[in-house]
C-alpha cells in the first residue's frame, strides 16, 4: 500500500504503482483474494483512524499532517496483516463464495446448453 503514488487530479485518492498488475501475478487466486482483502481492510482502517484523529488534531502543519498520514497508514497495514477487525476476512469469504456461485452457474448453463443442442 505504501507504493501507491499521489493522484494529482484528486489528492484524496492514490494511484496504484506502475507494477501493480504484476504485484499479484505470482499468487494463486485464493492468495490474491486474501491479499486484496487485507489491503482493502488496511485502507478502510486507515480512513477510520484519520477521521477519528481529526477531532484531536488542531495543527495545520503540512509536515506534521504528512507524518500522521504515514503513521496511520502503517498502523492500519499492521492491524490488517495481524487479522484486522474481521472486515477483510468477511470480504475474502464473500468474494470466494461469489466466485463459487458464478462457477456453478456457468456449469449449469453449460449443461443446459448441451441438453438443448443434443450433446448431453
């Protein structure tokens, strides 16, 4: 998550690194889902931490705010990798179930198509 680049059009969002497509290429599908779920949970936790800290932060110092953002980003990443609050695991299971359902639906549609075409 720390490799993401600033988005100059909308600074509230970050752009993925140039090698983003290759980052998951060596993983199998289950590992990809787990890694993506962890990253999403880390992003979610980071945003929660930032919003919670806004009520305490009275400084408008750019360097201090940048340091705080990096601090929250790393805390969120560590929390997510350690198991997080369960949000990542929920997403992981939901995506895996969706893939299973889609695969099962494709198999059923293929069987129906074979029966209609007289191949079954």
